[in-house]
C-alpha cells in the first residue's frame, strides 16, 4: 500500500474513530522496490497497531510474534490474550531472546531474503516458460512475501484444478476462494515459492501447466463454460491449513547458526 493510501486510511480512521491493525508478516521479506512506512510510523493519534511474526523470518513452530502499539492498547491486548492461551510459551520467548541477543537475526533475515528472492525468480521464469499467454492465466510479480497470486480464466474453477493437480501430478496449491469472505475468487489460487526447492518449483510449474492446458483445450472445443455448481464446495479447512503449514519458511536446518 503506497504512502498516500496509508495516510488516507489513517485519516478515515480518525474521522470514524477507528483503530487500524496492520498485519505485517512479510514486511522484512521484500525483494524489489522500496519499503513503505508502517502505519504506526505515520500515525499521530495512536490508532495504528502493527503485528509482526517470527514465523516467516525464523521458523513458524516458535509461534511467536510481536505487537507495536500504544502502551494503553498493549495492556488491553495482554488482558485479552491471557484467558485465551494463558500466555505465550516462555521457552519460545527465551529461544527467540537468546537468538536475537546473539546478533544473528539480521543475517538470518538477509539470508532468507536471498533464498526466497532466488526461488521467486525461478518460479516466475518457469511459469513464463510453461504457460502459454493465450490460455488467459495471469499471475502477480510480488515485490515480497512467499506467494504468487494466480488468476485462471474466469470460467476455470481452481478447486477442480486442484483435484486434477493432486491426482494426476501430485502438485498442490491453496485455492483462492479460501481468501475471500464471500467465496468469490473461484478462478484464483495461491502458489508458494518458499518451501519447494528450485528444481521442484520448475517441475511444479510444468505439472500445473499440464493440468491447465487440457482444460483450456476442452473449453475451446466446447465453446461453453462448464455450469457452475449451485452449492459452494465446502472449505477443506484442515487440508488447507496443512498446505499452508507446508508452505512456510526455510527448513529448520537452514537457519543461521
Ligand atoms: C497475513 C498473515 N498474517 C498472519 C500470519 C500468521 O503468522 P503466525 O505464524 O505468527 O501466526 C500469516 C501466516 O501465514 C499471514 O499470512
């Protein structure tokens, strides 16, 4: 979100007396472009709350993040959190503290950026090689983070594609409608590039293309869009959760020692 929109957002929050949460798990993972100021740094009224996590820069199993906000908000958050989980694990906090105090974290973040930037480039190149522009598939070139967002042609259903991709090619992705509160976005999906190796990314792009191509050909031959089912497919929450888990971060063994 560019600076002007951030300022606009804060001014709207001021007008309606709202707090704004900026959830920033990927802020440290920028590969190109300029970092934008946090909402909290632009905020003059104590409305912005910044959320950050070690999940993407150290390892997800720590289950540890941090909040940057006005002290009065932090104390309310502490009270709200205590009945939910009886406090974050002391062991996790101690691990993070020892690691941070050792001075290794900046190098770890730098290394994470290098590894992910290279993987991002591999996946982008592989998709360009494997996917014919005439199929009408588009994807983002993200400036940071761990994912590409893919838009299939309007008529194509990402859940059907996932079934085919899993069954025929053993390749997985997260369906895009899981990210829409109204279950729209059925022709969208999210590809992760942080977990697979470079060779696997190339293979995955080729396999995905092998699943998309026949669907495009069949659609062209029939000249009609397949009827959309009336009932939305139920969300496979546990399955998606495990896919997301898989999509996270460097292997533990790769963390800077
Ligand atoms: C946008 C966003 N916010 C928050 C999180 C959660 O991070 P944590 O592992 O600290 O719960 C994620 C993790 O995938 C995320 O993508």
